[in-house]
């Protein structure tokens, strides 16, 4: 039986952290939960809706005595937060982050953490287009994957983190850092970029109005607009911090797109049909 955490500090009180809080409460975890967010307005909202047992006005106070510290801020802010909390961490404490990118976070956070503090990078593959302290809900992680990038973290600390995520409803899978960033570029980052681009293109067309786009769009395009409403700060940081993998996948994507563009222009129905047959077989093979 893995020992549960006694005090959990949530740093950043947005969609992911607030969902973690409600999922902890649903699981009946007895841990005392402290919280901190940079903006006073976010802290006030958190207090008003009962998010966390105690919302602190400084990050130092929030992490005092915590045995689990969760970094749930945008990827670009992880390093600065780690630097600020480092002198206040208890020996034996575990720090996890929930960032969508792992190489950049490992490099930004790891060097700040003192000897004797465990660092177990995590990425719950769950989200919505909403952000902020009021957007969280207890079931967000149910039956979703949480990718764990243990690096050289102690096995005991990693196992305890996995038990924690399972209690929140998630399944865990371990991965190395480079593979994580490549997988996420394929399944999440580039699809978001495509959605952002498609919505931008539709908006740019003078001959088709925004009202028509919404009115006549079936599920596909509606999903693009939903995804394109995701938090701009979070997604800016994802692309700035997963450059190599996203540029690699984007390069391959544009090559395929140009090939299809050429097939359309030259009327090469055979190529289009073969391509769509292959992708349909992939989908049918997955399910
Ligand atoms: P969010 O925008 O809902 O919340 C971010 C929170 O961090 C806000 O409360 C903000 O005030 C706070 N914050 C920002 N800078 C800060 C700083 N320097 N110090 C303290 N607090 C700060 O974002 P979210 O969706 O909860 O994302 C949090 C992390 O989780 C990000 O790293 C993101 O990559 C990752 N993630 C997001 C999703 C998703 O779909 N939303 C999914 C998986 C992982």
C-alpha cells in the first residue's frame, strides 16, 4: 500500500490544478491542500469557490511543509516558480509538474531543486478549451492517460506519484522525455496548430461570413473552433518549448499537404483515393 500525501500544494490555480483539487476531494483524500496563483484576482476567485483548504498570498507559504508540490503554471513559467520555491521545500518532498512539454520543463525545473527533493515530471492527457480556477471538474482525469517521465527519480517516489494519479482517475504510462515530446507533437500540438490555422483561414475569407461558417459547419469545423478557443498563453508556451518535435511533425505534415494539393490540381483521383483508403484503414485498425 502506497502512503498517501499529507499536504499537497497546488501552484497555479487553473483548469488542471482546480480539477486535481476536486478529484482529490472526490477520492476522499484527506490531504490538506494549499494553493497559490500569481494574480490576486485568481486567488480571490479560488477562495470564493472553496478551491483548496487554504489559498496563500505567497508561493513560499503555499509550499511550507508540503510533501507533494504540483507545478500547474504555463510551461514558460515553470523554471521561475521552481527557483522561487526551492529554498522552502522540505527534504523528502516530491515535486511534480503537469506541463504539456517535458524536455524544456525538465531542463528549467530540475537544476533548481535541492538534493533530497524528488522531481517526477507528469503530463495528464486531459483538458478542455476552458481555463482558470472556475473551469475545473472532478472527472477530468477519469480514464485518461497520465504520462510519467521519471528520468532518474527514485522508484519509490515515482510509484507514489502513479498511485496518486490513479486515485484521481487516470491511467499511468512511463515514457522517456524525447519520446513524450514527439508523441505529444503528433497527437496534440500539431492538431491544435491546424485548428488555429483553419479558424484563422475561415475568418480571413471575405466571401464567407463568420455566421455562415458556424451555421453550416458540421462537427469537424465546430471542433476546430472549440480547440482554437484554447488558452493562448498556454499554447504559445507549448510551441516555444517543443520546437524540435513540432517543427519535425509540421515539416512532414506540410509535405503531405503539398502532395495532396498537387493531386487535386492535376486531377490525380487515384492518388487521393489511395491516400484516403490508407487513412481509413489506420482508423479502423486503431479501433
Ligand atoms: P490555466 O491557464 O487554466 O491556469 C494557469 C494558472 O497558472 C493560472 O491560475 C495562472 O494565474 C497561473 N500562473 C501563471 N503564471 C504563474 C506564475 N508565474 N506563478 C504562479 N501562477 C501562475 O492553465 P491550465 O490549463 O491549468 O494549464 C496548466 C499547465 O497544465 C500548463 O503547463 C499546461 O501546459 C498543462 N496542461 C494543460 C492542459 C489543457 O488542456 N489545458 C492539459 C494538460 C496539461
